[in-house]
């Protein structure tokens, strides 16, 4: 047994050692043997701490470049991940403060240009999306284990893409079987037809990556010349949307902290649907001139300890993380604020700087039915003048603002009429010269409903691993100008209240998933059951399974196809309830 253990250790350390050998052989090769192409010019490192902590293994050359490190550009999360591996597997000794300073320096000076980072934002924002992977070999060789987002958050020289592949093989030999499939053809195999691409998937992937995600790019050179700490201090207006809780308006006041790219925040959020107002305080770091990474705490959460995430009600989380993208003119930020053990809860936010001019953010609802009389609408924004008259409001033809019920600096309640035959569709609204585009949709009737998200994932947990929740909501739709439902021009009328239920998804005969996977609340929040084998279940299997989540909308006025058919509307979403995530690749430290 002992011998076996030792053997395993030796084999394992070989794998650990191999990449180090590669790293070394790279540094030992004399420059004339490997002429650097102009586009492979590495980025010199001028930070003494990086040189001190990293150059024992990553050799420094006469131009101040460190092997590996100078030939990559990564997001803050990318640098954090690489440094964690240096500590975990490669023997780097570093304090958390040093790591923070190094992540900041490398993210700033070996980072992504805003144009490069934008398409990869969803990775840092922890959004669950269907990724668009443009290259087939990348899909088969890489995306089986992790997201494409992780890859497009990086830029490297060709050699660095190759070394990355070697790192995978060195540390995770199973990759050869799972994705890279670098096997020789069987000896008796017939020769492939002429013109067949016989390269292995991983080699083809490198080809694509080296071409599309190179170290040097015009975007990066342009941004590098512009790079500076943005001046974020001031007051900002927030518009947000949270699945299940609807619209949120609020204000963030940002103050400078001790260092020029760090800030503290005071946040006030107003949930339109139920009138809740919450206050929070936070702090943040801005990397690379545009990457906001922050954390905020509810006043309630701060008292009770930072991890008091009130996920059961999906509201007012103790601690949440902020990932936002700052516009080039420092006037706007957008991104996601998220919480939950799988970052499954979140608010999509847009922040706009408050200046001297009035700002119209939007209304307390997303749609209004035509015709209508005496409907009240609340307009949210900032700096509204005190002398507004009904003529100052413009909601487009067919909507008349009849009177101002009350008007404040930040919100105004008005009464409107919508004429019979008002043109259906999404409308911009204006208050004097201030404008909010697409703020309200005029419709005549609800034609159908949808459940969002339309396919979803929850994770069993609660014993050794946390639960992964899933919030659903139902959205009402109008058929749109073409008069046909389920087409691209259909109008989203916003969330509606529905009754929730679940049904069996018939994939395995007689497995009664819906009895075991978890429960769906009256507000559409799915809470998964606990993980681990369940003795009450056939074959003692885990509580995993697949179900339909069903929304039923019974509206007194709603009729189908304008006819007498007044059966309720239903819609459904496909939910997979699976096992916990045993290894998490998350880099929350970048917001500290
Ligand atoms: C004790 C040796 C050692 C130290 C110190 C060290 N590294 Fe490494 N580094 C390695 C080895 C070995 C590899 C190749 C295997 C790998 O990628 O993990 C590597 C690879 C890398 C890579 C390439 C990873 C990739 O994804 O291709 C980066 C980036 C990196 N190191 C960054 C750093 C930084 C930044 C520091 C200093 C804070 C540092 N390293 C300090 C040993 C070290
Ligand atoms: C067998 C599963 C698997 C496959 C297939 C796979 N990866 Fe990875 N990848 C990982 C794991 C695990 C890590 C985390 C390494 C660590 O930090 O310990 C990782 C890390 C990475 C990173 C971050 C590297 C860093 O420096 O921290 C990048 C970029 C990446 N992979 C790209 C790719 C590409 C490109 C491919 C396809 C050619 C690929 N991966 C295929 C499992 C996989």
C-alpha cells in the first residue's frame, strides 16, 4: 500500500514538475534559436514587487520581460486564477496584500482593452448564458470542461497558447481523453482521404486562438495610451432589474478612498414592485481604467455578519458583489450585482452620473394598455425641475398627460389617458428635454406568457455543499405589429403575477422527479432538496432530476385570440436539478 502511495506521489509530482521544465526550457533557449516575430514582443514589467515575487521562476530578460507573464494579458479574475495556481501547485510564497498589489498591477498593465473585455464580461458577471463558440475545435477540445468566457478573457502569444495546453496536460492528464484526444490512429486504420485535417483538436484550437486572441492588438495599444484611474466620485443614478422582484431605481454616491483607483459607496435602492427601500455601503477597485469590482453590504447584513445572505426571499442580500464596465467618458456603468453561493441571484444594473441636468430613468411599469383613462404612472429620475407643466411631458402620439398628481425632485406621479387605436409598440418618453428611450410599451391585450429563464439549472445542497437556487418569473407578451404571436417583433410587456406549479419531465420512466428535486414557492423561487443518496428513492439515488416549471395566468379580462376562449394562459420552463459543484473556479478576491 505504502509503495503504491509513493508511486502515485512520484507520478503526480512528475506532472507537477513537467510544466516547470517547460517554463525553464523556454527561458534557457538562446534568443537567436527562436527569433521573436514582431507581434510577439512581450510587455516589460516595471513593478518591483512582481519582479521580486515572480522572477525566481520566471526569468527576467534584458528588456525587463519575465517569461510567461510578459506574454499574456488577462482580466483581474484571470490574473487572480493564475496566481492562485502558482501558490497551490507551483510553490509561490505570497501574502494576500502582495497578491492584491500584483493582481492590480498586472490587470492594469497586462490587461484587456475595453473592446476586448466587453464580449467577455458575462464571465466575470457570472451570467448563465448560451455561449456562442465560433470555432468547432475550441468547442470540442475546450468547452467540455469550462466556459468559452474563460478563454476570451485572455490574450496570449501563440507560444503562450501552446504552453497553456501543456499546462492542462501536465496537471490534468485526463484532458487527453476528455478534450484533446491526442491519440495516434490505430495501425490498421485506412489512410484518411487526401485533404483531411488530421491535426488533433487541441492543435487546431491553438491555431484559432493564436489568430483571434493575440498578445498585441491595436485595441490594446490605443487603450494603453489612455490608461488612467477614472474619476468616479459623485452621485450616480441606478436602474436595475431583478428576476422575480422587477424594477429597481436608486442612487449610489461614490467617494474616493485612499488610493486613486479605489472607492467607497453608499447605495439606496427602491424596489418599485413592493415599495421596499434598502440602504447599503460598499467599496470597490477599478482595474485597467474601466473594470469596476466591488462589494456592498446591507446595513442589516453588516450587523448580522457579512454572510447573512437572505436568499430564501431573494431580497436584500447581506453581501453582494459588483462587476461593472465603466464607459469611456466616465458617465455610465453597467453590469451585474450578484450573490448566492453559485452567484445565481443578481440585479442587472445601469448607473448614470448625476450632473446638473434632469435625468429620466423610466417608469414604475414597462407597459400600458390601450385604450385607458386615468392611469397613474410614476416617473423616476433626478433633478426634475419644480415648475413642470403637463405640456412638458411627451409620451408620443395617443398618450396624453392629463395632470401632475405630485412632483418631486426624483419622481413624479402623473395621470394619463391612452387613446383607442394608439400605435402599439415600445415608446420613448420625454420630460422637457430629458429623454428615456423605450421606457413604455403600449399594447392592446396579452397574447401569451413566457417563463424566464426558459431553461434553468439548480443544484442540490444544504448538507455539505450549498444549495443552488433558481428564481423564475413570468412575462406577458403581445403579438406585435405583424399580428402573429411567437415572432421576433412581439412585445415584452413585463412581469406578471402567476400561479406556479411543477410537472414531471418525462425523460426516465416512473422516477417521480417532481416529488424529490425540491420545492417551488408562490413567488417562483425554486429551492432544491438536499444532496446525497436518498433512501426513500428508487435505487437510493440522489434527489436530482428534471421537471417542468409551469406558470398559469388567469386574468379576468384575458381572452385568447380575441375569442370567447378564456382558458388561462400557461407557459413552462425546463429545470434540471443536479448535483453540487464540487470545485468552484471563482475569484471573489478581486473585489477586495
Ligand atoms: C516557484 C516557482 C514559481 C513562482 C515563484 C511563480 N511561478 Fe508562475 N509558473 C510557474 C510554473 C512551474 C508555471 C508553469 C505551470 C503553470 O502554468 O502552472 C508557471 C506559469 C505561470 C503563468 C502562465 C500560466 C498560464 O495560464 O499559461 C503565469 C501567468 C504565471 N506563472 C504567473 C506568475 C506570477 C504573476 C508570479 C509571481 C506573483 C509567478 N508566476 C511566480 C512557477 C512559478
Ligand atoms: C479536462 C478539462 C479541461 C479541458 C478540456 C480544458 N480545460 Fe482549461 N482549465 C481546466 C482547469 C481545471 C483549469 C484550472 C487550472 C488551475 O488553475 O488549476 C483550466 C484553466 C484554463 C485557463 C486559465 C489558465 C490560468 O492561467 O489560470 C484557460 C485560459 C483555459 N483553461 C483554456 C483552455 C483551452 C483554450 C482549452 C482547449 C484547448 C481548455 N482550457 C480545455 C480544465 C480544462
